[in-house]
């Protein structure tokens, strides 16, 4: 698996006021995996972590990301992960569009077609966000489910073993878009977030839940702008994705390289 890994230096030298200034990266303890085999390597990294976690904890808790980038990765995951005990894997969603589950915009539908059906994932392993009902009610319902899982496991906040995230062209991740109210949520784990520029409601995990995960994988294929990715890695606060920082574990950027 020809990938290059480098740990992002914990800071960069910038010229400020003619002086060299050392700017620590804003708490993003992460590694960057650059690969020309994005789909295969991303799927293999997920499967490796699943097997390792199942061996240690008998359960693997993963949150899926939406959009277009993960679809081929999920197909590959279903293929290379065919021997995974899917009945011991608990699948949640990091965000969802407020549409019915069979809508082409639905992240659930995308995951069902590319992973759940090909891998024969049992229904009991899937926790869907109900995008078809009132957004506030859907967010509260999903948070109650997540909180129940935490209580059943003696945890304050449900700790995912892995959260998959994407990167939008405006630096959003999950459905945490720039200049939206969910960015400032410090208590609730799941909220309904109105996105004025799309004129839609979205359901989304908040930073308290995301940053509580043991591992976070950003899946970013070669179509994403390098400048944006570097700005996020440098902790540019105008990009919501730069506020992702796994307090308990690690953030891994899996970056597709075209050439
Ligand atoms: C969603 C996602 C969102 C996505 C980015 C990137 O529901 O849209 O969860 O955060 O990851 O928008 O989307 P693409 O992969 O389609 O570029």
C-alpha cells in the first residue's frame, strides 16, 4: 500500500512583522496519509481499525459521512470488509439531509446502496437519522438514541471508535457550515442546523460529540483544493473543519493524490 504518512509538524514559521514567528497548529493532533489509491487505501484503513477494535472491545462504533466522496469507499469497504462481523458493528450517521430515506439526497440511501446492501449489514447495526420528520424532533430523537447507547456503556458521552468526515469546498464538515448556529453548540451532541446559503435544515453531530471520538478519518479525494486542505490543517478558524480535534485520540487525513 504505497502511501506516504507524515505527521503534520506541530507548527509553522510565518513572517509576522518582519519577524519569524512560530505558530503552533491549533491543537490538530493529526497525521496525513497521501495516496494515489484513495478508495482502496481508505477502505483498508477502516477495515484494519475495525478488526483491531473488535479484537480489543468486541464492538466497533463507526459514524458515516455523507456527500459523494465516500460512496466508492463504502462499496470497497463492503468488498474488502466482507468477513467483518457486521452484527457487532454499530453504525451511526454524522449528518443527514432533511429528506426521506429513499430521496437521492439522502445520506442513508447512499450508504444503503453502497454498503449496507452489498455487505448485508443487519438492520439492528444501523442507526438512521430520520430526515423526513421535523428537524428539531429528529435531532432530539437521535441525541436520545446516542445518549442511551452511552448510558448502556457507562459513558457520559457516546465515544465513537471512528468518525468519518468529509470536507466541503467552504471548509464545512458533517453539516457544520461556516456562519451557522451549530458551530457554537457546546453541550448538545446532535442538532438541527439551518444553512442559509442552501436554504435547508440539516441534522448534524456537533463538535462536542465529534471531538470525543477515539479516531477521526477525513476522507478527501483528489478533487478538493490543496490550498483549502492546508488552510484547515493550519487551523484557519474560518473553516469549521479546522475545529475538529480528537481530544481522546487522533485525526487522520486520507488525501487522494491525482498525480
Ligand atoms: C454531507 C456531508 C458533507 C460532505 C461534504 C463533502 O451530507 O454533505 O456529510 O459534510 O462530507 O459536503 O461532500 P463531497 O464528498 O460530496 O464533496
